[in-house]
C-alpha cells in the first residue's frame, strides 16, 4: 500500500482528500492539521465513504507520522508553507511532493526550497497548477499555429491568488517561460476573503517575445460570468469554466459552434494525478523549478505594486 500525507485540510486539502478516496489504489492516508474542526470534517468524509481500500489516520502534529512517505501534498497557506516543508523533510523521508500555490510570499523562500529538495533527495516535486493537464487545453495547444491573444474576465477572479494558474497555462500554450508581467493597470488593494491576506483589483497583463498576450481583468465592473477568450489562427475560443461550455467562432466564415466540455473539479484532478504519479513516477503538473520561475516573476511585480499602494516596501507578498 502506498503511504500518502496531506498537510492542511482546509478547502483545498479537503478536495485533495476526496480525490485520494476516489482512486482505485490501496492507500494509507495521513492527514495533519492543527485545526480540530477541519480534521473532524475530513474524518467524517472518510467514514461516510465506507472505503475498504483506504486506511486513514488524522493527526494535529507532524511528529506523529511514519518515517517514510510515498507522496505528500502540502495544502497550507503560503505564509507557513516553507516552514512546514522544512519540518516535514526533517521528520520523514518523502519520495514525491505536490505543493499548493501560491507557493511562498518571499523571494528568498524559493531558492531555499530548491536547496531542501536536493538536500533531502526528494525524487520529484510539482506545483498544483493543473490547467495545463486539462484535455481542452492540451487539444488547444496542438492547434495553435499563430500568436495567441488570451483574455480572462471575472468579477470574483482574485488576481493575487489565482493569476499563477493563468500564467502557467499561458506559458504552457506558448512554450515560453520568460514572460513580461505588467502591473501598471492594477487599480487597488482590498482585503482577501482569507483573513490576513490581500487581493488586487484591475488588470494584470503578461506577454512573450513572440507577440503572445495575456490579459486578466477583475474589478467591480467586470463580468459576473467567468469567461476565458482565446484568439489564434482564425478562431476565437470562448470558454465558460463554471458552466462547462465553450463556443468556437471562425473569424473568416462567422460560423459559431457551441460544445459542452469537461472542466474537472479538484478532487477528480487529484485522483488522476496521484494515480499516475504513484504508479508511473511521472506527473503532468509543472515541476517545481518551472513554477518557481513564474512565481518569482509574479511575486516581484506584485510586491512593487503593493509597495506603491501601501506606501512602504513590501518584501512578503500578502497573497495566498
């Protein structure tokens, strides 16, 4: 049986746990969270699943786990993620790691994590930016023959905490990791729905040296309906993720085709990725070093914006 650990059983950790229960693998699952209520919620999910292939243990402290793990998913907040990762690697031998995003708040944390992965001989580490794994985007990537114009709009998007997903997908679709990120059209800073963190409103843009562009627009005047519009070749693809629908418009013939698509939920994503990783030793998520480059680029630019708006130098980006 494979041993899998989840650290952090809040909303995203809970979805990862659901995904583990969905796999056909025999697993021993350990869940750690200092919040007893969060642990109880996950334990209830396990009890209601009546799973015979899974054995689960729930702890408040990392010191209670075994000395070897096949996989660990760290689903804590960004503020404590590096400290948690270091404590984990000093406590137990971990074969594979999946880290939630946004990874860390400080630039220096990213190199420190790289060092930890080498020091403790972690065989593979990936970051949970899963859009690049979706069939709709893998198919789309094969079709792109020209420059890409990619536009996202949604009133409740959360530019601070969610842009890394779109930057990763944009990088994947364009085969470009060196993105130019521009924050001059960001407008304001607001309290995040997650206590102790901030969000930004306005427009964030990114571009490649091949004239590909990404525009993320989110403020109170933005559309209440989440959509992603991609223009390439002679087509316009408009994706409505929450509705799981897509329209494809031909710019030459004005023909419009509407389709239903599969836009997977996190639990289904986790189930597939973990099965692939544990059985085959590979993962379709961006590896740590790839995601590190995109993260640091974003963090630097957001810190410049936060410093300007808050009127003091920001070195710990207050997003999660």
